[in-house]
């Protein structure tokens, strides 16, 4: 048994769901599971609290593209039982060459409050 629940199943969406579909599913589930909107379900309080926390955790992971990508990679790796044999993605930063013009680049510099037209 895995220690991490399937967040797509928790929200009731497909793994290929768009961010809008994930938000809609989250809001619909919050309307049905939120303790302030519950119609006196005192006997199932602990179960609904656990479900509510799972829904909130699933949404917090799936709404962030970076966390969702990491979750999808861990989910794919857990299904095979071994390390992924696919290519490893290494983030790369593009560096501008100094001998070429910058183009339509906006350069932002720190504000120096001790000097300027207001002093």
C-alpha cells in the first residue's frame, strides 16, 4: 500500500485534466465536504475531516504545475517499481551572448532610494 493517495482519484478527475477542471472539481468537493456547510453529520466528523484534508492536499499539489509534474513523475515511477529508465530532464538557463543585441529585453535594476530626483 502506498503512503501517498492518488490525488486524481481524490478529486475525481483524469490525469490529463486541465487546471480549470481541477479547480472546478475542488470547489464542488469543498461544497459537499466543508464542515460549515455540512447538515449535522456529527457522527462522521473525523472521517469527513480526513477527506477534507485529502481534498485540500490534492488540490495544493495538482494546482501548481511544478508540484504536479513532480507528482506525476513519482506516480509513474511507483507504477514500475524501479527507477525510471527514460531521459532525465535537466533545467537549463539560456544565457545571452554579449556580442549580440539583447532585442526586446527589459532590464530591471534595483532602486537606490538614497539617490534620485527625490533627494
